[in-house]
């Protein structure tokens, strides 16, 4: 972590698993705090500074999804959701409400730590403006490889949403909610059309590049290096 010690909140009611995660994180150079009851999570986060939250979906007192919703109303701390429920709706909902990643139980703690390190690397660099893509909401202008890109208002908001959270996966429904504040009735395939048009305009500037990745069965994310 380049000399910086990351502080991780472990939210898990299974004590044996929580201690195994804690011990592995400590051995890897992290510091941790453990919370087992869902009702204690928000107060713990408000009382401390955490670099990452590992949040179990099924908790006593309060569900991980409810906690994630409230957390995202006041904090952008990176969050990995831990879940034994692998149904598609749970995965999409978890990502839509602001989880940066999820990992299904049973999982390898080594893999969990690897994902945690990857998310922390991403979270510590977004404060530096990308030299490749700038999306300025004040001027409603997008610059890609030093070239202005003419976008519709929907395309601009779509690109702004993706660029605000590079690497985060958004489902189609999640993107629709962010694009249409009035919750108008539109099909989720509308997003596919906007993504197609947005890709075409970006590729007119850089034909060999495609920063928008399709995640099969889930949605889209933006990957920009630089």
C-alpha cells in the first residue's frame, strides 16, 4: 500500500469468519475494527475514519443493503459486500445502491484481500484528474484525449455517472434511475442505445479504444487508465 496503512471495518456476525479475515488483514499490514450487529455499523463509521468497509449482507438487527443505502447518503468510503445470496437480483441491487464490489460465500480470504487492495488502489487515485477524460458538469463539456466530444444531455449524464465512479459496475436500471430523476417509464434497453451512441462518439476520437466495458448479465462500467 506504498507505506500507507489502511483501516478496514469488518461487518460480519460470524465470529469465526470475522476473526479469520481480521487475522489475515493484520498479517497483510491492515488495521481493523469489527462490528457484528447491523444496528452498530453507521455509528461506528461516523465515529471513525475507515479506508474500506467489508459488509455482510445478512446481519442481526439490520440488513447490509439498508446499511449500504444509508452509508451512501453521506459517505463514498469503498465497500465490498459479503454475501451467501448469489441470486442475480441481490447482486444487482447491491451494486446499484453503491457497493464497489461483492464476493460470494464461501470465499478465499486471500481473494478478498486481493480485491480489497485493488479497490483501495483505485479509490486513492480518482482525486487526480484523468489526463484522458474530463467531464465538466459546470460547462457541460466532455474532453476525451484533448478533443471536445459533442454529447446529448442524456449521453453527458451517462458519461458523468460512469466517470464519477471509475471501475464501479452499474446495472441498466441503476443508470436509468440516475439519468431520469422523474422516474419516467422507459425500458432498460434504452441504456444500451445510449451506450452504443456514446461509444461511437468516443471512438470517433480514439478508434482503437473502448473505455466502456459491458459486464455480461449485469451492466456497464468505465475503465480509464491515466
